[in-house]
């Protein structure tokens, strides 16, 4: 364990390694959201007894009652929102704001912002 690099936002604020580390955190979170979304949709479709794609590749059938379910929409919307915020941080990750983004990723603090607020916060941090 002693061979692991110890990252602290203050000591590595302008370090490329720290930027790469934060980038990998974002990518990991994106992969996890994609996995959770996929599992959620598959379980929802399985619960509906209507497969999205037939085994012989025929036209897709879907139970639209599932889509009307507000819980399903809300969950998919939350996954989409999380993905959007993570992508926003990913494309706006610079050495100047790596500490801010690291702090936003900690305990998923970025979820406390909407996309406009987060974009302003990121823009102000590099100005």
C-alpha cells in the first residue's frame, strides 16, 4: 500500500497525474450509471413480461403501461441527469479546476446542482 500515490487536492492542484486520476473517477462513475441504467431497464422490461426484442429478431413489442409508470420515468430521468452532470465535468476538467471537480465528485456533491449551476461554477473556477 505504501507504493500507491497519495493524491491531495492542494499538493497536486496543477499535476497532470491528478487530472488523470479525477478523469478516471468520472469515467468510472459514468460506467456505473450506465450499468445501473441497463440493469434497471432490463428488470423493468422483464417485470412487464414483454421483451423489447423477440428471440427471432421480429418486430419489437413493449408494454406501454410500463412507460406510464412515473417511477420508471423518474429513475431513468435521474440516471440521465447524473450522466449529463458527469459529462459536463469531464469536458470542463482543467488543471485550474481539478480540485473543485474532485470535491464535487466526493460524496456525489455534484448532484446538488442542476446543469446550469454546475456549468457556471466550473466556468467561474477557470476564470
